[in-house]
C-alpha cells in the first residue's frame, strides 16, 4: 500500500489507515522508517524535531558517520526516506489509543493518524543539575558520556562534578582516554572503596560543592562553594534521565528500574515489542544505553518485527477468506 496524504495546515497526514506510524524522528525512528518504507509498508514518521544530541556538534562512534554533525546524519536519513515515499511530518503526538490494527494517534494540533502498528521512538529527556552555567554549556564544554566525548577530551583536563548518584562511574572511565580528572563530590558521600578506586585511577578528589560553571576562552571554570576556581579544558556532569514514554503509560505496560540509575523504563523484548501487540518502544525511550548506532539498530529490529507482523496478519486474513465457513 502506498501512502496517501492530505494537507493539514502546512503538513501532510495520511487520510486512510496506514500500516505503521512511527513517533519520533531520531536515529531509532528514522531507521525504523527506512526499513518499513523499503518493505513497502505505508509508513509515516511524526516528529517533534528535538533529538537528544541536538546540543552536540560532533557525532562519535557511528560507523561510516564518525565525527559528522548529528543533525547531518538525521538530514541524510530523511533524504533516504524520500526514495520510499515515507513522509516525516513535524508534529507532536499527544496520545495513542486503540489496539493492533486500529491504533489512533492524535497530534497537538488535533490531527489524527490511524495505523495498524506503532513504533514509539521518542527518546529521553536529560534533566540537568541546577548549577548556574551548566545548561548553557551542555553538549559543548559540558559533556555527560565518556563514550560520546572521550576522544574529544583525550589527554586533557576534566573537572567531573557529581550530580547524580553513582557519578563516580564516568570519573573512573575517563582516564582510559588519557583525561586528567578532578572529581568534585558536590555533596554526594563517597565510600572508602569509591575513594580508593578513584585514587587508583589517578583522579583528584575535591570535597566541595560546585556553584557555577563557565567557559573561559577555550576552557572551563568551575567555582567551588569555598570560592576557589577549578580551571580545566572540559567539565563532565551526568544528567538525570527521564524516558519520553508518557504516550504509552495508559496501556499499563510493565516497567523495570534500570540497574544503573534506578529509573523505570518500559520492558520490551529484543525487537522493542511491548506486551501490547503491535506496539513497540525503540531507542532511548526504552533503553538509556542506546547510543545513536544502537538506537538505529533498535529501530531496525522493531521495523522488522512490524513487517513480519503485518505479513502474518495478511496471511491470516487470506486463509480466513479461503476457508469456507462451516
Ligand atoms: C550532548 C549529547 C551528545 C551525544 N553524543 C553522542 C555521540 O556522539 N554518539 C552517540 O552514539 N550518542 C550520543 N548521544 C546519545 C544520543 O543522543 C542518543 O543515543 C540518541 O539520540 C538516541 O536516539 P533516539 O532516536 O532513541 O532518540 P532521539 O534522538 O532523542 O529522538 C527522539 C525524537 O522523538 C521526538 N519526540 C519526542 N516526543 C515526541 C512526541 N510526543 N511526538 C513526536 N515526536 C516526539 C523528539 O523530538 C526527537 O526528535 C549524545 C547525547 C547527548 C545528550
């Protein structure tokens, strides 16, 4: 089935029920759309356009796209979807109701899309610690993930501010990239074991609070509560993560606490399938550890499952038609 569309203000929405609606046009959603569209499922992507890594200028460790602007990867993805006629519609979905075969999505503008299956790929929200200056430098001079930014901070100085429980994790990892790390406890108690581990990694521990973060030239300054400045090349600070999964709450899906951060995420199988048939949650929305390439892979798997599901529904319908009623 091809996509039929109707104009709704400046956007084009499908007029008739489609095979697959994808909520979110980040790596997970666009990858799912590519797979589904090329399998000739009528597919639409509804995207609010705020991918999590929009603050960063460099995407790391994505095979074939290492170092590109993250926005460029998504732009490439949207261009690839044109081949298969999959529209990416700028819209925020506010509700999903119904069931497999007849899910109904409603956008903030009041438009609706009916789809047999839905992939929710809405990512997660980073809640930042309330330290003046931190939010302004997030993604540029302040980073949260050694795997994303480790190469950029190699052999340089980093002040790592404890902002969430378990914050020592990154400070322990960072010396792998040659970073010289100063760890500001910021009111979080350190156990004897944690102190010993940090020290064994060459990390300097400062028992004080961070009151301000600012950029000084190419570097950064963290001002401590005692008034002293800590100058370095970079600042590390983790965020408190919150999955953008409110759209599926009303389905009463099982959730489980992520063991690292204790935050609840929807439980999905290896295909991103939830306990509701035809409803998938892929990428950061169900897995905080999904880096961009992993989010893309998760979207791929959900799309394959949706395609298989559609084919099996077609088979069942065909058999029902062929079987004479008794
Ligand atoms: C500063 C920073 C730098 C990073 N750098 C890297 C890196 O170098 N390499 C790497 O692998 N990872 C990096 N990451 C992690 C990366 O951002 C995630 O792995 C990736 O964004 C997850 O993709 P996703 O598709 O699951 O979610 P997202 O990319 O967040 O996409 C979700 C999309 O869904 C949309 N959406 C949300 N709710 C709705 C709704 N209700 N209706 C419609 N649309 C909606 C959003 O607007 C967004 O466009 C970085 C993260 C941060 C914060």
